[in-house]
C-alpha cells in the first residue's frame, strides 16, 4: 500500500519544508510499527525545488487476521478482511489511512513546534496514489476531491494490461494537485476519503469514529456536496452513527454560519462589544455594565453559592466564561463543550491553551460534542452552565438536551440562562416581533421559561429557583432569565445507581 506526497518549492520557500511538516527528516528512511503492519516513510527525492515523501505500508497479514478474529461479527471470517490479506497488498485502502494518521499525526493536526508558521501555509502539493480501490469509479473520485480544491487526474486501472478486453479493475490511479491547500488539509482529506472510496472498513467502526470523522473533516466536511455519502460510507453505513454525524455537521455548519454572519443583538446595542473593555476600563463604574458581563457575574455568583469546584460550560462558545472560571481558584476543573469547532478554536486561542503552564492546563479542557446526545465524559460534575444555549436548539431537540444534561450527566447544580422575550420591546434597535439573534430558534416569556424549567425539575429530581439578570423592569421583567436547578437530596446521581 503506497502513496507519495510531493511539494515543490523555491529558494525562499524550499520544498524540503515538507520534512519539517511531516516531522520526518528527508535523509532518513524510517519504519514505524502500526496495528496493521509496518509503515515506512522515505524520501525518493529531497531538493529545494522538489521534495517527495513516500508512505509505504507493509501489511502484516498475521496481525491483521488475529485482530480481525476478535472483532469480526459472530466469529465468522470477515470477507473484507480476506481481501486485505489476499488480494490487495499494494492497494491504498483504509489501512493506509490508519497508517497515515499514525505516522503523520502532528502534521494532520497542523502542529510543527520547530517551525510554527509552516502548517498554516498552503503548499504546492501533488499526491499520487498508484492503486486506489474506488467503489464508484473515477467519477466519484472526482466528485469527492474536486470540491476541496484539488485538480484530479484519475485513470481506471485495467484488470490486466495485456488483455484490455477484460475491462477495468476496481482500482484507479490517482493524482491530486493543488497549490491552495495546507498539508494538514491534504492529509485529512486523504484520511477520510481513502476509506470512503475503499468502502470496506467494516470491522473497526466504533462510536468514537464520529469524533474522528468530525475532527478530520474540520473546515471542509460541513460544506462538502457529498457529505452524506462520505459520512455514511466512512461510518460503514451504521445508520445511527451516520445520523449523529450528519446532525452534528449540520450544527457545526449553522453555528459557524452564525458566528460569521449574525452578531448577537447584544453586540448591536453595544453590550457584548463593551464587555471586554468595560472589564478593564477605569470608567467601569460609570458605564452601564453590559448584559454579557452581568450574566457572567450572575453565573459566577450562583456557582459560588453552590460550592461547585468542577464545572461544565455547555455550549461554551468562544470561551469567555471558561476564562473567567479559570481566573477563580475555587474552580479546580473546568470543561468547555461546544459543537462548533470554530468556536472552540477561538476559545483555545483566547485561553492561550498551547502556552499555558502545566498546572493551569490541568484545570481546563475543551471538548467538541453535541448536547443533544448523552456523553459519558460529562458525568460526575458539580455544576453545569447552559448560558444562552437552549434557544439555539430547535424546540423538538430540546428534550434530547434535557435528557443528556439532567437525565444522564446529572450535575448537582445546573444553571440555565435564556433571553426573556418580553423585554425585547425595551431594546430600541429591535424591530417588533424580532428575536435578538438570527439563530435563536425560540425566545420565551418568563412564564414559558418557568413552565419548562418546572417540568424539567420535576421529571429529573431537581428543585429550581429563578433570578433576574439585568435591569428588572416592573412591566416586562429582566432582559435575561436565570434558572438555578439543584439536585434534590436523596436523589441518586446516576441511572446506574438507580438500577442497582
Ligand atoms: N455560552 C456562551 C455562548 C452562547 S451562543 C455565552 O453565553 O456567551 C450558543 C452556543 O451554543 C454556540 O457556541 C453554539 O455553537 C452552541 N451550541 C448550539 N447548539 C449546540 C449543541 N447542540 N451542542 C453543543 N453546543 C451547541
């Protein structure tokens, strides 16, 4: 199994930068053992003008069969497995994708400590895969790679070159060229699309494959026209996983469109934009403290009152609250969760996660995930915050979030804030009947919020109290409503304990 990656360069931008990016020195041939055999990395060519890295995977048939046995369905010999062992030692199948991610993991993540400026820079790249199993043929290969900015040259490989009348095999030879992509993007395209084309990944799909797919697909999969085919094939047509992935991709797409296109109305009235300034400003006292800051203060006060030390910020967005929590030594462990990878990237930059000292870093974690799914990682915390998040979900999805947070994660305290729609008449810039944010799926009156919160508390064994945030208008109430849920004494904390 074999592929090559070639960069071309100039004296200012030498092609041998490829070696830094791949973390593999061009002068050495190196071998790595992976779960499916030995991966070799070597450079047939390494000059300023042209540098080629080759990845060759020598499949270990014995290891593969041994691994496969434990995992095969019902102990029956796996047809897909037989193919790897018998017919296809040179084909660039999903096993090559696994090797790619094992051997070039930093390059895939876009990390390069030696030359931190390199990974973000697009490179003139040429990828060659001489034998690629492609179910769907050359047309599908083009449909998958062209929308990503590759120039695609693809030729069907004849079954036997001496007997063209036998027709084509299921292999193609592929050349991809682009000067617009970064190496990380290129590797992540291959990591996902090689197994998609191979379409025989059956025996190792597990639920964390959804996370892997979304990570590798960051920045390109949410907008890919063949997203559905890619997702479904990558996840071996496991319907429930495919559905989860599609929903999460849709949320990413919406959240990201949202980030760039629509600003929170708080911004429009100057509240959010003032937030950071106001915090440092000497005239702070004189300024009306912005609503965003008031919300954060109210949340911090409620967290202090609850005595929480380990806190989840669910739908953490760009990490403002996580940052405030980190500054407060009362909080030992802070986990920010969001479905939008772009928001998490901004959050991680804001927090300077990569430059943080070890002790600080041990206190904080950012996790990509959807709140509409139960998630084991979220169990066992003292408190969870949902600040301005519920109104971003379609109403029919709200019960799923309710179950994931109150039924499954079950923190002792849950804080939920959401706009009070009655207050909207007080925002001068808001036309009547409009919501505060383009992506708000609903906005509730005080009565609607209380009804929902009351039912949630009752269904899951919590008590609930309400606090106004911002000026509490005698007629229409405060702009933000905060509900504090506290788990009822004697309520078991997890379903498992209940079952016991
Ligand atoms: N909590 C932040 C951000 C609120 S904006 C604050 O108070 O300022 C809403 C955030 O919820 C966005 O970052 C959005 O990406 C996230 N979000 C929306 N639906 C989500 C879901 N189903 N799972 C996880 N995060 C979600």
